[in-house]
C-alpha cells in the first residue's frame, strides 16, 4: 500500500470532496492540500498538473488526475469496491452514473442567463433527476429489500458517490429524496457511519 497521499484541490468541497469522503470511509490519512479558487498559486501550479485541472492525487511522487479516477483508486486500495468482479462492476457503474446527477447541476450553476438557468433547473428537476433517482432506488431495493447498501453488504464507492452528489442536489432541489424513502434512508445510514460522520462534522464549512 502507498506510504503517503496528498490530495490537491481548491478550498471548497466541489469535485475534490468525493476523494475526501472516500479517504474518510477508508480511515486513511492524507494531506488535504487546498488552494484559493483560481488564485495566483493555482496558476503557478496549473502547468505542472497532468491536464491543467484539479483535483490531483499525489501518491508517492506519482499523480492521478480526475475526481472519479482518484476516488476509484482509493476505493480499490482500501476494500471499497466489493468482493467479486460483479460487485466491482456494479459499484463502478453506480459511481459513474452518480456523475449524471452532479454534472447537469454544474451547468446550471455556471449559467449566466437567469431565464435559461431557471429552464435548465426545471428540466433537471422534472426529467433528469427523477429518472436517475428511480434507477438508483430500484437497484438499492433489489439488494436486501433496500435495507443494506447499493451493492453487497458493506459500504462502497457507490454509496459514497451517491451521498456526495446529493450534497450538491440539496442546494438546488432540497426535497429531491422525499419520493424515494429507501434512498433517503440509505443516505442517512451512510452519513451516520462513524468515519464519515466525523469527517462531515469537522470538514471546513463552504458554500460549494
């Protein structure tokens, strides 16, 4: 197992938070390196990153770029990717589809036209989000009648990715899980796990 981790991201939750939550679930220590968003220090570091973007995870001098590749690596190293090849693939699938929950909201957030922003959020709330939440809940309910985790009998990257994106959804559609009681209960179970609860309690409070 690697000897030292350094996670580089900006000074808010954003796309770096999935890795932080995965580290928390794993009980793994790491250096949480944070920079002001698009500040002078970032522009000095940017050319040295693999793709000119954050987050970046440094592992014993080597680097991985991208939120989901980073979280996937941490999860694989710490037993958060299931027990079989099938479970691994299911977890990977769900983590990947959690991005479909998150990414449209990023477009809403950065949209400058208030009329278009309202229309985008309406489409998201009426079409995109219900389709995705229904899919997640169906998969959850197929596993131990929805009373365990998304995959298998232990928390995995799939569950961590889900609570991560729902944190962002809360800011735009706070009632999103009201029609999905099994997903709401899952979120509560995962966020109550000691390591994750401790991280949520102590992490810096930011708007994003």
